[in-house]
């Protein structure tokens, strides 16, 4: 905090560090899926682009949660309020389209919904450009919003 760099730069460094960690984990899981589960990636560039945006957005969400609390254990607890609904509401186990309409609306407030939809398009081989652009833009917007909110909260907490 004493270094001659801005708080935004420090926060971006933390987010990029988290993203690198996420990319390593995702890379290992992708490699295992390709080698042992016979996963086929039809659109490799699209898959990598979605993966990069996803790890950045979720790392920024983690940074937002981290700067929102005073103690580490509080961050772990608070992150559960985002993690568990995302896993069950965002199409991991059941397509969002098969859920009741109110749940479908709620699912679109989580970045994981757009990630899963874009990954399915990259793996399936066919995609609708408009829907794909919606997913990519949504991930960029989540990333931007999380970074802006985290920066504001960090600046406010240090005053």
C-alpha cells in the first residue's frame, strides 16, 4: 500500500493473479477432459476466449467480495452466497431454458449463465452469432462492473 501505484493497479494485479491461477486450474481440467473423457472442442479460439473472460470476471467477483469484508473468514462466507446459487441456477446441471420463468430471469444476473451458454456453443460446433456476442458482452460487462465496484469499495475502506 506504500508503493507509488494506484489502488486500481493493485486491485488489477490481484485480479490478474487470480485469473492466472484460474487458467491453470481450468487448463488442467480441460486437458483431463480432452485426454480421458473424450471431450471435443470444435471452436478452440472461442473456447479460450470464453475461458479468459470467465476467469477474469470471476476473479474480479472474488476481489469484490474480498474488499467488501474486514476478515478473511467473512469473505469465504460471503462468497458462498454467490457460488451456490450460481451452480444451481446458471445451467450447470439443468439448462436455464428448462427452469421456471422467474428462475430464468434470476439466472441472468450471474456471470456463470453466460459462460455456460458460450461454452456449450464452443463445444457443440454451431452457434448463433447474436447469442454468442450477448454472452461475450455480458462477461465483459460483469468484469467491468466488478472491477469498478471493487475499486470504489477499496478506496472507501481505506479512508
